[in-house]
C-alpha cells in the first residue's frame, strides 16, 4: 500500500511540471495558425472587387420607380412626353430592321421629341419608369417561354441579341448572368442614352450607377471581335481598356473603392504580370490593413511568381 502511495507521489512530482499544459498548447497552436493564415499564398486573381452599394437606398429608388409607373397610368402625362414615348418605341422597332434610312429617321424623330419633352422632368421619369416596368414584365415572359414578343422589341430594341453578344447569358440560352436589379439599371441607362438625356434630372442614383458599373466590370460590352472568338486571352486584351475606364469611374463614385486591386486583377487576366504586381503593391501601400489585405497579398504572390516565370 505504501509503495503504491510512494509511486503516485513520485509520478505527481514529475507531472507537476506539465500542469495546465492544455491551455498553453492551445495558445501556441492558435498563434501558429494565425501566422500561417497571414502568410501570402499564391491565388489566381479571378474576380474584381464589387462596389459598395447601399441596398436600402437602392430598394427605395426601385419602390419610387414603381410608384411613378403607377402614377403614369392614373394621371395623363404631358402631351410632349407621351409623344416621346411613341417615338422611342418607333426607334426601338426600327433598330430591329435592316432599313438604315428608316432607322436614322427614327433616331432624328426621337431626338426632336426628347428636346420638346425635356421641360417636363417629372413626367419623363414617370414615362421611363412605366416603360421599364413594362420591359421587366415582357422580359420575364421571354424567360419563361423563350418567345421574344413585339412589345419587348418596342421597349428595348435588340436587347435580347445584345445580351447574347455581350455574353450576359450562357450562349443564346435564357440562363442569365444579369440579375433583375441589374436589368432595371441597364434599362434606365439605355433609355437615357437613346433619348439623349445626360443631365442630373434623369441621372441614375449613385447606388444605381455603382450597381451598373460593377456588373459591366465583370461583364463588359463586347466588340465584334470578342463576341465571335473563344480565345480568352484575346478577349481579355481587347476588353481591358473598357474595364480600366470602368474602374476609374467606380473610383470617382466611391473614394474607398479598391481601384488598384481591381486594376491588378484586370492586368493579371491579360498576362501583364509586372504591371499587375505594381498595382497590387500600390493597393497594399495605400491600404495596408482592410478587408482586401490578405487577398491582395495572395494576388501579389501569384503575380510575382508569374513575373519570375516569364523572365
């Protein structure tokens, strides 16, 4: 009995040096994991950072548009504004045909009608909202049936063909990369461009423009060359200037937008690894801490590796 007690006492004396080792080991392991995760690991820059959008403000704008559209039904719009609505429909219909003279004439008539209607911005916003809601209805019907109605063409011209050309859908299918919110702002911007309205009265809100530009950064307008080729490298090089301009515009709308990081991603996609390296470094110098820091370090590591491979 005494021997067992003596052995237990001896063991306890040896083990006492390790009492409380579990918490200490946990702290050491946790520190090692934090260090490991903070070390840069090469990661392919696949996506540009999305712009910051106030979802509540965007929703409020959409609800306001819906109210304007209802108002356009309940209260007669100014006669010049209604005339513009008819000419815009005629312009869209002419854009679907092959008669260049008819299309040019429709463009002139739409421009003249817009000039006469410009004195009524409230009614213009109501007309745009009404036609936008009609477009969304007809677009939803097309998504269900695959049938492009005459009304959809009158409201948006060759928008369906434009989606396929710009690869906003999978091939020529109805599997889309564009969301309903993005459809709204794309329609409103196109409406402004066709009508020729560039002033503040008809401008998109900041959040609408951020949403539109964020979409176009990832899904830019394709040229005749890029719409036909499957060469991803060629496509990236041709689209790069447009994407860089979009990044500049996003930076103007939001001083906190990580423009250097976005530039680096676009440059990396075009295999301009040294300029991409500089862009990622610029981001880290300007924003050494923040939500994109680890991502920028990983992208920088990938760009450095690719730069060394090309030497």
